[in-house]
C-alpha cells in the first residue's frame, strides 16, 4: 500500500495523472513531464517524474539505512518535492524527522554580479511564475493533509535564513536555486550538517552558474564522491565522510 500511495502522490504532484499542460500554451507532453522540461499550469512540482523517483529512492535509502537527519529543499516553488518528502515520512510512520521548506517565497534574487559574476545575465528574478507565496505553499501541503509540526518553513534569502536555521543534522539536502548565489549560499551553511551516508541532490546542474557553484564548492571541500546523473537537468551524490 505504501508504494501505491506514493506513486499516486508523485503523479498528482507532477500533474501526470490529470495531464496538466504547461502554462506556455502547449498541450501536455508526457516526455517533457518525464524529464521536468516544462512548467505545469496547476501542478505542485515542475521537477518531473525521474527527479521525483530519485527523491523517493534516496529518502527511502536514508530511512532504511538509518542515516540520521532531516530533509530539506532550498528553492521549493509550489512545494511539491517537500510535500512528497513529508508523504514518504508519513508512510513510514516516522515522527522524529522534519521537512524544512526554504525559499524566499518571492522568486529569485536579482543577480549580484559584483560578488557572483557567474550569475551575470540571469533573468530569473523577472519570472513572475517563480514567485509563489508562503501562504500558497502552506495551503498546498494542507490539500494533501500534510501540513503539520513536522514541516518547518524558512522564509527569506538563503544568505539570511540558512546560516541561522535551527537544523542539527540532515539526511537529504535538495538544492533547487538555479543561480550560483542561491546554490553556494545553501551549500556553505548546510553541507557540514549532512550526515555521512546522506545525499545532496542538485536540481539545476544543467545551468552553468549552478554547476560552477557546485564544482567550486566540491573543490574547496576536497570532495571526490562520484556524482550520479538523474536526468538531463539534475545530479546527486552521497556524502561518504564527515
């Protein structure tokens, strides 16, 4: 029953079950939704089927192998991936892990090219569909009966909220910040809280600024854990040591 429930949740969250079309005006394309290549009109996640399956597998892996820590996504849009993580915890009856939902809830920041030249030319901050309010995301959790004390929201720019966040340990760290700034501002305060055996998922590794932030950070950390490809956009790796 757990698998059937989570499969249904996944397909509802990505809009595949009711063939939610992208808001760009084209019709629903199964192959696009498989890889998360479109922005759904009403669905609560845009990450697509393969990235959602990856999240499912990695969350279950840390649960089964008792890797300690909470789950977090930095950059949540309508909240779909975080809703799915909370659903996974619910099916296992886990009450001692929290899902952290970190976002500005106002869209992406304008590029700070003085500090982060890799973000030069980014126009993500002008994309109004990326700005989803905290109240809307909370209501999306509520629709699935998953808004409770195991869901914690961190509202604001990552540079302001994540260093001071009351997070002790993490088992899954999912990054979806698009920019160099948003990616590095999540990795710096959170990576050292990731337990050995936990996972980093990078949703936007296909974007050069995000990829550069990840590569720079891994060099600085001396991280040589192999990265695994999820789909055309995303990668992940498992932290091997503290």
